C-alpha cells in the first residue's frame, strides 16, 4: 500500500458503472450465508466451504482476466505483486476471523461487529494516509451502524462467554478494511479480474490449511452441497469480490467500504425469501436507515464540501 493512494475526495462524484458494480457485489456477497448453510447441511463445514469458495472460482477468474486484458489490448498482466499478495493475506485473515467469530459468538454479534469495517477504513485513511474525511461520512456511518443494530440487534447477546468471538468479529472488520486499501493499490497496475485472481491464489491455500487443521470434511454428501459450493465460488467470490474490485478502481475507498452495510441488507432479504426467516418492522426500519446513511455519505458532484 502506498500513501499516494487517491485522496478520499468527493470531487469525482458518483461513477455510475462503479456504483452498479458496488451494488452487484453487495448482492453477490450478501447471499453467501445461504450457500454456507446449504453446504454445511450437506457435510461441508465453514472453513472447508470458505476454501472451496475461493479455489473453485480460480478458473473463472483466470478466464475473466485474460478476456479483460484482451479487450483492453494490454496483453496478460503479472498475476502477483506486493499489493495483490497483501490483499490475499488480508482476505484470508478476514474469512478466518469471520468463521472463528461465528464459532465463538452468535451470528448476530459476528455480523454486527463485522459491519464496523467503514469505521476502520476511515481511521486508516485519516491516520495512516492523511486523507481528508468529508463531514458527511461520519454521519453516514453513524446512521448505518444504527441501522445495523436494528437489523441484527434483536438477536444480539451480551455474554462474557462471547467476548472471544466478538473480538474476532472486530478482527474481521479490521482485516476487511485493510483489504480495501490493498485492492485499491493493486488496481493501479492490474484489472479487477487479474487482481481478484491473484489475491485468490494467495487466499485459497491458507484457507485449505485452516480447514485441514480444523479437521473439516471437504466433500459434500450430495448434489445440493456441490451446487452450494459452486454457487458460492461463482456468485459470491468471483462475482462479489470481482465487482468489489471494479468498484474500488472507480469509487472513493471509504464510500466503497459501505458495501458491508448493503451486504447486510441483502443477507437479511435473502434469509427472508429463501429461509423463511421473519423480517420484522424494526429490521425494515434498520434497512431504510442504512440506505439514508449511504445516501448522505455518497460522493458529491462538487468538492466544495468542508472536510475534517
């Protein structure tokens, strides 16, 4: 990562294609808990499913990278550099912390603490890279956090036995926040597909070793398990992380980090539609509050907004 990363400025406004990529990536990643549940029900635990999520996507990502570079007329780019390697390590840390959090606290707690990602992105941008933070951004994050509490708060548990899991939930957010900066740096020299392919080459073996050490079963019992694993790889990883990489090349980093809140809304909606989990009025209000927060924090067309 480099301090010369693009400033967190609102002067660029909203890039329409970048925004569509951000929304698409959020939806693709938001459905991943559904696939994780289906895989687990068919005999593949969380660490193993995380490995397959990344490993099975590699051929698709490689093909996409070649097509992307052929269209751009640049020829194949190097698969690995420092930024891509670091992004792979950080993404592995994010997924490992997430699954350890789920094993040691409630899903609601892990989800809530994971949504603090934009806070850590802002702190990193401000303290490490010296970027100016528009005043609307902290307000937007505050509203999104409130919305997140409304979405998962009724299931949250304040329990001393969950402290370890809660801390790993925060660790998930910190790893993911640093991942944004690493991918943004990687995107300066590589396309979205090549960057995602390269970081996945780093992440997959780390997750595979974690699954082996945990004694996970790697193969599902039936066709539904295989379908869940391939769907997780193609939709949630190749689609979700690939679209996020596109967004990081076209939108300010802090605003892009708000994908975590959109992903939370998508996950709640999918749980309601697919798993028949109830969606109460408070959750709907939380989702609306998140959308308001994102709207407030959006990049503006003019850069005259005061910054802190």
